[in-house]
């Protein structure tokens, strides 16, 4: 893939996504894994995990990584600009015209539709993470009659439940929770 193709790919993703990095994950998955096959499913799951723990937005980190992987410095620069530019242009136009359209019923309806689709995209990202961490097979295996492959990863469920409880009832930071989860992820498979 050329730097220009990377720019166009990530600009398209950014232009079609509202709601931040988590809402971008299904589009990233479709474009990078399914359509262009730049990376495999496991590599994509690792990419998203790494993009979460590194400083900065998930979408920006993922675009920069894929761009560098494909075309080095120029690829990372073009992919990064591609994922940032549409949002930057749209937000400038929106801020400029917001006072004029704020009370417009059509604009309010459009925002309501965008919120609903953003929730759907984020839920799709939740399903993706469940399939790559807590479940032993994708949900599609249930639909395809492969029920015996579908199940739960005991270590994944333990890490999920423990992280949820610690996040909800302690004052541990997200970084501390990720470190605990990483340690458990490295050790639990040897126990179970």
C-alpha cells in the first residue's frame, strides 16, 4: 500500500466515524483485516490492545502503527494525517456554524442518529473484545452450528471480573488495572 492509499484509507475511516476511537474499531477491523487484509485478526487484537496502553487516542495510535508497518515514516505520517484531517475540518466547520443551527430540529435529529450509530459501533467493539479475550470462539460459531467450539476462557473471565470489581470498588488507576491484568494474563494460562 502506498502512503497516498494509507492517507485515503484512514481519511475514509475518520470521515465515517463519530464517537472516538472505540467507534472506529469496527471500521478498522473491516478495512484492515477483512477488506485489505493488511493484518490478521490476532495481530489486529494485539494492535488495539497496544493502541490502548500507549499515550494518545486509539485511532491515531493504530493509524500511525499501520502506516509505519506498511510504508515506514511516510506511511505513518500519511496515515496519521488521514485519520486526523477529516475530524479537524469537520469540527472547524461545526464550530463556525453551530450558533446558526443549534436549535434546528433537523440538526438535533441528525445528532440523535449519530449518537445511536455510535453506540452500535462501540457495542460492536465490545463484541470484538469479548470474542478475542473472554470467549473461545466468535459468536458466529453459534449461528453456524459449531456450538461445541463456543465457550468461555476461564482466565479471560477471571481477569474481566476482577478488573471490573477493582475498577468499580477501588481507586486503582487504569494503568494499574492494566498492569494487574497483564500479569494475570501472563500467569493464569499456566494455572488453568
